[in-house]
C-alpha cells in the first residue's frame, strides 16, 4: 500500500466511485407486477430513472446516465388494480472496515467497497445524505 492511512481512513479523498450507490426494489402494479432493481446514489435519482425507463410491455435491463446506474425489471405475477408503488432499499455500496497488517489498527478503506444488504451498516439515507453515526450503530 503506497498511500497512507490518514485519520483512520484510506483514500477517503479519492474513494472508489461505487461507494454511495444504493439499490432499490420497486414494485409497481400494471396488469402484471413488475419488480425493478435500480442502482443510483439517491431515491430521487432512482425515481427519475424509473420514470424514464419503466415499461410494463417488456422486461428492462438498461443503464442510466452512467454504467453504474442500472435498472432491471422482471414480471412477478399477473395482477390488476390500482395499488400504490412500493419502494424498498435493499443494498448499499459502502467502504470496507479493515486492519492494517503492519500496525494492527483498524481503518476505513474507501478504495475497496462492498455491497451490503444489512441496513445497520448503511451510511446513507434515501436522499443521499449521511446517516448520523449514532443511528448507524443502534
């Protein structure tokens, strides 16, 4: 590792570009249920991507403005009705917590992210703002 660990973090000033993206499952009822999986940085961006790319006619597997923003859908059942849209955050890409092999000290590695389904590990709210640290560890 040529870069230094500074204040318990590694590459915080130049983090991996995937960090901060969130994954959403969106269930929207047409004549069939369509389950969308959307990766964006905020729920608002996910809503905008859904608005631009949604289609009840066929399944979707496309990109948003960048290759990191994705939207996929699959038909899950034949239902009809006027049910509300259901949003569920299912994953978030976060930096990893690692240990320096030379010093034994823990640090946050912003260069090597991981996707997590564990909501207690998430660091962002739906709108992309940071979750206060006290709430992250409740």
